[in-house]
């Protein structure tokens, strides 16, 4: 995974303190069946530790290198029903599962005699909290589940400025009989809602709380591939996660993860919610060529496409659908914007060749 030294390249302005403080509840997060489109950026950014009350975090110039859909899949579709379904003990009855990136699957595949894939985190959502109750992973294509002996709390509700809580997570992962390999994952986490204000993303502007997680992970690994079977303690892994969370957005709007590498903080990942850009991981970008002129505009625009347009959607900066034009079957289409105010908009174009989203500014 790429790592980037933190440098000052974004403007982070302290606001006037006029932003209202919001409160986040369980209803602001996803329910089973929801999906959230995430863009992944490989940019260097300013130090995300800067925070406070009434802050404007300006990340409007983030650019995506890839995209994926985070799917909050109902536990009814899980192959490990007995571990996390309705027949499991109440504390482990998961609401949904999502892809998981804290298990070292890629590193282990280099020397294990079995293949590991599709790691998933099983999470339970209640009015009081969202907890991580365990994991599953495919071992040579077979789903194997692991309940967490100590259940880690991801969020506590209601979430408000200056909230602080600590939690621990402990999971024992045993790959027997497929492989004589075991992992004990120990995580100690302190979470603090350390800021509030406005977050500016390429997709729009949002009122947010900022959550900081300080994580220390010390794992133990048992293996028999190099001599007699033995437990090996790994060096402590220290990471800091920053999440910007708004109301009714299903998931964190922006998440930045930093790792401590020999005393230097380095960016591990930058992920943020976005609109469709045709950059889905593992998919080739379609060959659709399209233009919008004039842009910026004061009244209207003309859309020109290399393939006949079938539909155009007009969205505001927060992704709200304002208008929809269907059954077009034309290479060009004019859109009147005289009834809309100044600001940032998005045109989502659909043709037989694929889709394309164009950012539009009205002066």
C-alpha cells in the first residue's frame, strides 16, 4: 500500500465559530442493503491533526485514483449464519458485514499453504453503538468465521463534540485444519470527537463532526513452517484514523489513516465519499467522450457526446437530484439553468457506451 509523507498542500482555515454543532445518532449510518461510493486518493495533504471548534476543512481539490462501492450486506446473505446470524448469541447477532482491511491477508498469502481472500468485518448496529463483533475470511474458497472474544466499539451514540471513549478488541483466528496457523489480534483504541465545522469535498460541503482514533495493535502469530511451532509477538502497530462524519450520510464522508513508521507519521489511505467517476477498481474506464459548454455558465449549457445520450441527471453539490432528462437518443442536448442559483452542480451523462460525470459551475 502506498504511503505518503505529510506535507502542507491544502489550505486549512480556522472558521469564525459560527457553525452549529451537530449530533450524530445511529440513524445517520447505514442499514443493511445500503451502498456508499468511495473514492481513493493518492495525494499528499496537510497535517490532518489540525482541528477545533468551527473549523473549515477544505479538501475540495482531492482527486481520485480509483473507486469502489462499500456494500453493507445484510447478514441474511452471509454464509456464516450460525456465527453471526439470528441463531448466534445476542451480542454477536450482526446487522451487516462489510469488506475488512485490518487482517493481513495479502501478506499471509505469500507463504501460507492455503489461499486467503474476501476478509469481512461483521458489525452490530444499535441505538447506543456500532460494534465489530468478528470477522470471516475465505480459506481456499471456504468461508471461516471468527468471533471476537472482546468486542470492539466503533461508534458510541449520541456522538457529540468532545465525546471520548476507549475500547479494546481481541480476536483469536485459527486456520486449522486448513493450515497450522493462528493469529491473536489485540487492539487498544481511544476515540475522541475533537472538532466540528464544515468539510468541503469535491462532491459538496457538509456540516460534520471530526472523530480521531488512536490505535495500538499488538498481534501474536503461531506458525509451524519454519522449525517447531511457536508464538511470535509482532512489533506494536500504531495508527491514527481521522473520520469526518455528517448527518444522513451512511458512512464517514472522509477517512484518513496515518501509520507511525520509525517515528514518522505517514499517510496510509485517503478515502472519501464521491459521485460515480468511472474509476471502479478492477474496471476499465469507458471510452465515452463528452463536453459541456460553456462551463462556467450564467444561464444554460449544451452537452455534446461521442455516443447518443440516453439520460442526463442534474445534481446539486450535495448529490440531490434536481432534474432528469430521459429517452434523449441524441448526440447533443441543451439544458436551461436559469431557474437555479449560483454554485456547483454535477451532470451525470448516460449512453450506450457508459457513463460520465461532469462538474458544472454556475456564476
